[in-house]
C-alpha cells in the first residue's frame, strides 16, 4: 500500500504578482518569460518599482502538489521556509489544500523565498526569485518514509540552484527506487537547463529519473537544437516517459515508440501563464498514479493548466476534481 500518490520537492516560494508593460521588463533587465535569480538588494529594488501587487503561495513543485490534492490525490511536499510571515502563509496554504508538509522551518534567517512576478498584457510571466531559506534545503530534510511511501517522487530542476538540495534529491530518488517507486522531474526553465544541462542529462540517462516534464523551450535547450523533432527523438531514448508541453498547441507524450498528442483546452483569455507547466504536471501525475491511459493523463494536465492560466496566481482557485468530472475526464 502506498501512503501518497506523489511526493513533490521544490523551492518553497511565495509569489508577489503585479502587472507591468513590456517596457518595464526591458528597463529593468528582466528576461521575459524566464525565472531570473536575484539577490536581496535587487529584490528590494524591484519591489520598490513594482506596482500594486498580490501575494500568493507558489513554488513550482508546491503548485503541483496543491494541484494533485485538488484532484483528490494524496500529495506530500518537501521544501524550506523560514519562521516568518511569508513562511506562515506558505505553510498554511499548502496544508489547507490537504498536502502533507512537515519540513522543519528555519528560525527566520534567511527569510522565506519570494518571487516577484511581472505579468505583461499578453499574460506572460517573468519571474524574479530571491531564494532565501531555500538555500538551506538538504539531505537532513529527506523524510525517507514519505519517499518510500509515494508512488512517484517528483522534483523541480530549479532545485539545482540552491547548493545542497541535489543531495536531498539523490537520497530521495534512491529511497524511492529501493522501494520500487518511480521518480519524475521537471526541467523547470530553459536557462536553468542551460546551467545544469550535463547533470540533467545524467539524471535521465542513468535512470535516476523515470518520467520527465518539459516545455518545448526547455527541451530544445537540453539538446541544444532548434529542431523539435530531433529533440523529441532524443528524449525518447534518454527517458522512459516524457511529457512535452507546447502552450496553445497542447502537449506530446512519448514513451518508447509510442507518441500521444494531447490538445490544449480552449481558453477565453490568457490572464497569467504562471503555473501552467506545474498544473499540467499535477493533472498528468494525478492521472498516472490513478492508473489512467497516457492520453487521459495528458488531458487532465491540459485541463488543470488551462484553468490556472485563466486566473491570477499559480494555484487553481477552482476545485480540479469537480472541473474534471464536469469535463467528463473523471
Ligand atoms: O504549458 C503547459 C500547458 O498549459 C499546455 O500544454 C497547455 O495545456 C496550457 N497552455 C499554456 N499556454 C496556453 C495558451 O496560450 N493557450 C492554451 N489554450 N493553453 C495553454
């Protein structure tokens, strides 16, 4: 018996979200559509320049865990916050969604991570992340029983930025595999892939990672090619199961010789793309751990991703189980 469907591991971050125009990104040297890492001084500067904002719990894998719980799945989370206001908000929100979250918080220093997210009129999000407490996540935070008891352990590629989180991932993956479980990862961001390309390829090729989530840009970055077809062929060989998202063109799931194209849902207006990939992974992994076909896993991913981009903030306000039932997917 498994205790959890999915254990998610990631940088525990509170998002601070505001709209801006295109010029703002250029004037402030923010790479559009990317996750930009910032230090505390730049965080202060950007916050001073930011317009009226709203705060919402985020963190890529945290959003995935919250999404899985919203579908009715059993989710757990490892991530480091501090004992401060933002840490309290993060902890409240993820637990209120029904996710088991017991990572010991820091005593206040460094403070809980925050990402200042600027959303341009087209709905694209450009993130500026101060990692704060996340730099302290390490092997001492691995709750082995949770890793052994989860059908899938899923982590973000972003965890290669803080210094010791990768050690926690290796421990978790080994515990999971020893218990006959599977390990999944997200490639997170094309620039993150560029920073850790060789290590990510090694994770896939060594079999430490069994399932990979990537968007088109991350996949092309991984293989340093401009050809989607050749990148897809490469990932097929490097990883047992891959789900590649392509914004409004939906996603493609590949497993060996199998190729499953999945449509995106029809969207009225893209409000804020924050969380699209995270919620795609949530839907997919909820479906996967409940034994559904790859096509249905992809459809559940499309539904959750499509809902989260029609609202502000990275965690769906709607109940995903209800929405999936209404859509005839559950
Ligand atoms: O990016 C992950 C997923 O989010 C995609 O596979 C789509 O399901 C969804 N998505 C992201 N951007 C868009 C968009 O612009 N339009 C639509 N319809 N879906 C999107």
